[in-house]
C-alpha cells in the first residue's frame, strides 16, 4: 500500500519526457535553411565570371581529394599496415601475403582491420585499442580468438 505513490509519479515523469519530440523538427527546418543560403552565393559568382569559375571548379576537386583521403578507409593493401604498431604480431598470426587488408575504423581510440582472401571473403579481423596497446585477432571462419594481449 505504501508504493501507490510510485504509479502517479512515473506517469508524470513519462509525460514530461514525451514533450521533447516536438522541438526537434523545428531545429531540422532551421538547419535546412542554412544549407540553402550558401548554395545561392556561389551561383551568383559563377554567373558574373564564368571563365574564372571554371578554373576554380577544376582546382577545387584537386584540393578536395587530399582533404577527404584521411577520412576514407585505407585502400586494401597490406603495405599500409606495416607502419602500424600491431603489424609485427599480425604477421605472426595471419598470412599477410595471401590476404588484402581493409581498415574499417581508424580513429583516436581504436583501429579495426578486416582481412579478405582472394575471393573477397572476410577471413580475419583485428581490433587494436590504441591508448591501451591492446590487440585482438579473430579468425572469422572458425570463429576463434587467435591472439589477445598487450603489445
């Protein structure tokens, strides 16, 4: 009988939490307006000086490609892995010459690499936690842990 106050309290709490959903669409509309405004400004410069904007647009992709490369996952090549801390242990447990490596995640905290065979099947997975120097190597075919430990 003493716990009857809990039911009305929870009902009020849930009702208060449900009101947050109404404010989010308003924020989305504000963001879409901001995106449209910058697109109109370059269109005006293209109309006034078409010859100069053509050279600018040719230069812009050349500048954008190097800027995007660090954000894109590594190309599937094992030579990229030789500079990493875990490369020595990976070569002990994985036949690197028979597989291609594809780095799925590489950020401040961890690096996840998938190793594919010639037919494109993912065979091995390595997870390296950078701040702890902790490495896991997983055999995906046998679903077995090959290595787990500190470097």
